[in-house]
C-alpha cells in the first residue's frame, strides 16, 4: 500500500530542465523527501501506536528529553486533516481502508476525550496516550484544537457520505449533542469570544491569536455548510451567524504601520514578541484559508507578512549563510531556514535557550509557495501590487530567481502571457529551495525532528515529530499540484 500522492513522480521535473534553469530544477530530485513510502509509514506509525488508545496521535514517540508522547488536540487535528486529504485523493482500496480506519479511530478517541473530566474540557490542549486526562500544569484552554478537529472530521464525514456510509455517529443534530463534530462546533460557537485568556499554538502566550481566530472562522463556515447538508438547518444558521463577527474582529490583526499581520492581540501574559513576527500567521494561511478573499495566501497582507518573516530569519541563524546543500546525492541551492519567531528561547528541550529553525515551518514556507501557484492559476492572472512586487524582489535578492520587468506595480499578467508562466515557475523554484533545506537536515531514512541547531544544522529536539511529517507531506502534495499546473505532469 502506497500513499495517495506519488512524491517520486516529481522527479520527472528534472527532465524538463533546459538552459540555465537545469541546475535549479535538480531540486526536484528531492521531491522525494520523504522517501515516500518509508516516511508515510513513520507518519502513520504515530497514529494509534502500540499500547495507546486506538485513535490517539502521539506528537512524537519520545517519552523523555523531550517528553512529547501525548495526544495534543491541535497536532492530532492537523495530522488527521492531512490523512483525510490522502483519503480523498486515493483510488486505491487498500489505502482507503487504512486511512478510513485511522480517521474512524481518531473520531472515536476524540469523542471519548471530549466527555471526560479534564482541565479545560473540549479546550484542553493535550491528553495522555491512553485517552485519560493530563492534569499537570499546562497552558489551557487552547481553542484552536476543537476547530481543526472539526474541520478534519467534516472532511472525513463528507467522504463517507460520498461513499454511501452513515455518519450519524459523528454528527447527530441533537441539542445537546452526543457526537464529536457537533460537540466541537458547539464549543467554538459558544467560546470564540469568551475572553482573551486562550493560549496560542505555541502554548506560551495568552490573548487573541490570529491562527486560532482563522481556524475557528473556517470551522464555523464549513460547520454551517455541513450542518445544512445534514438537515440541521437551524444550527447551520447559528454557525453562519457566528462566523460574521469572527471575520469582522479579525481585521484588527492587520497593522498598517508595521505592514504585517499581528500574531496576537490583547495579550494577557506570557512570552513577549516585540517584533510581532510569528510563524503562526503562515500556518494559518495553510490550515485555515478558504480561498474566499479573506487573508488568503496571495492577499497583500499575507504576502507582506511572509516577506517580513523571511527578512527577519535570514540573518538570525548562522546556517542561513549557506546557499547550497547536499540532498539526494546532489548539490542544490537552498532557501532560508525558518523558526517560530525571533528571540524564540526554546531549543527543543528547555526554555531559556537559543531557539532554532523548525522543519515544519520551513516545509510550510515551501507549501505556501506551491499554494500561491495554485491560487494564481485559478485566478488566471497575477496582479503586481506593492506586496506582490516586494515578494518577487525578495526572491530575486535572496535566491537570484527573477524575470526582468515583471514587477511593475499595477501590471497584470494573465495566463496567456509568457510572464505569467514564468512567475509561476519561479515561485515553484523558490519553494523547492525550502524543500531542499528540509531534505539537507533530514535523516536518510526519512526521520524528521522538530528543529535543527541554528549553528551547524544538526537535527535536534523531538525525533519523528508528527507535525514535521504532516507539514512536509502537505508541501509535497501541493508541489505535485503546482507542477501539473506549470509543467503539465
């Protein structure tokens, strides 16, 4: 059984390379990270590992130094959202069976932990792998988890409906609900505006967080659509009505003076981030954007924030002085290694130490580039705004990737122009450099850690971090889609 996306098919890109682009296209050799089958197995192995409750998702198998062997609601949700993408993308019966079983077990485990006594109920950040409550000190509540879980299970439920399967155990339409999806949606609808005491995805600061609000907005909108599909029309209207003020309130995250999206507003204790640059903004674009014009990947706000983030991290880590790296037995150009935020003081083991680049965030930046290609392709044009031009100019300055006279503000390049195809191809090339950066710091077996030491690039932190696998397989999937758009394969 293979995963539904053929990562190795990306190798064919190298045969399309001509002229000066040939060496850059060698990055496609790596398109294979993870060695697709082996890493998929490692990814899946973290779901329902031996001795754990079926459906529990281990953030990483390590139980000490660092101790990551817990079921984090957020990490599990992003993982199973990726698995649902595999499920919806495969025609292989054996693959469907495996993925569906993982999702069904996850749904049952999730419903169980929704109902047990825990520090913050549905908003509790993490649980023991046997499905019991974690009662130690932690940053609770963390309200993004219920939203990403609802989104992943709505995706699964829609697949079941398409295959004539019953989904009443996952959404029952009752009030109060006894089902996992509606339980999460009801929690979001009643708590999204409760206070500014919720924890962000890094579990270090309390306040109102961009990522949390974005993922809650998506959950309310998709939840409304799904409730209507299930005939629960009154509840659908209520969810839809909740999405409106969430959307309205989120305009406060844009700071025109700083020209970026603020990661947290109304801060109420925790780590101070004076630069207001945080990778949660990038991750929100990947996990929560609906393509409806609101903070979408090619919005001026998101592009400006991504440029600011890359500018901040390039001088921060010594390994970013390297411009080439070896991956898949070839020397290839690389992009900037990225971390969570400037002045991060968690080194993968302890706080109060120098933070490092993260694998999942660097993969996420690659993913972002590929999704830009998909977005511009759907629109059939690239309009050069100040933010778009700055994004392309940064690509030129940092990586030498450019087209002459393509960045005049106000210009629109439509899909029937050579410049349009060139802009999309160059965006793929830039994304590939982030993928090569990840490959260079990834074990030959496909083992992916949380971080790399900022000085020498040695893998560090939790080994086999499931979020690193998820981020990379998502990037590889979107690269496949982007390459088909640009190169037709």
